[in-house]
C-alpha cells in the first residue's frame, strides 16, 4: 500500500482535530504508570495531540513543550492548557517528529506515544527515534509506543502498512495511515536508533518501550 493514498498526517489530523480531541479526554494508564515517581526540569510530549499527556507532564516538570504536526491539534492543546490551568508551564510548537524544533540535550523526561506509527517510512521512524535521543539529556528517560500486530483486530505476525478510517459526526470518513509494528520490528527500530532500551512491554495491543540515552 502506498502511504500517500491515506493523505499526509498533517492534513488528516487538521481535518479531524476537533472531533478527535473530544474523544481523547483522558491520559493513557500506561503513560500514568510510566510517569509515576518521575520528574524533570523540562519535559517533552512528542506528538502531543490535544495535550492530554502534556497535562500530566506539567505536574512533573517546571516546563513542558508539546510538539505536533497538526496546527489544529496544537490549537486544541492550547485551549486545554488554558482551560485546565497548566498554560503557565506548557508551550506548544509545530514540528515534525523526524526533525524536532528542540535543542540538543534539552529535556529530561518525554513521552512519544501513538505517533511513530503515522510516519510513512522506516527511515523517518528511526530518524524520529534518533531525534528523541538527541533532545534527551544524558540519563533522560522516555516512553515510546506504537500500535502492534498483537492487537486483537489484526491477524498478522509481521509489521505492515494500512489505513484506518476516522468517521466524523456527519458520516465522512478520513483515512489515516498506520504502520502496524510487530513487537520484534518495534524493538529492532529502537535498537537501530541512538536510544538505549530499558524495558519493553505489550499492553492493550500496543508496544511500549522505556528508553534512555547514555550518561557516559
């Protein structure tokens, strides 16, 4: 399947942003568990969407930045930060996960969830992991997740490209590109990057990896 048939992620998520945000009110339990007991001076929510995980990070860092490719989703995140009272410590920036507008060694804590599987090539996905490694301070830690073949809806063992429709309230469907990772492929891509794996797990059909960069 040609990923371009699904449209680029920016236009796709700009189109569905308002409705998508309404269905994404709560943080993932896996992210809450990852963040439990962790803190940093600066934190990053990569692929921040409507800012639901940036809100959690704002409780654990002096400053948090959310990065997303969709300007409409960034608008939703700005509204959430204002409405939920964490706008003083949060900022939201338009950017590509594979070319982050963030300084090197800038953040000590990051989440990169439900985003890497939208990048349309392995090169871009691994580059995004390298970018995450670049912006983490030595010894910094992050959580990375991707949709996996382990999910009940898929009956395949190897990773593959597909589209999943988003249905808007009026009935319009908007195709979204996904690369569905096999667990082995997910670990291989992280291993190919500059990140170091601390732990890997499967939960609710997603692969999760806790990753860091060496402090030596």
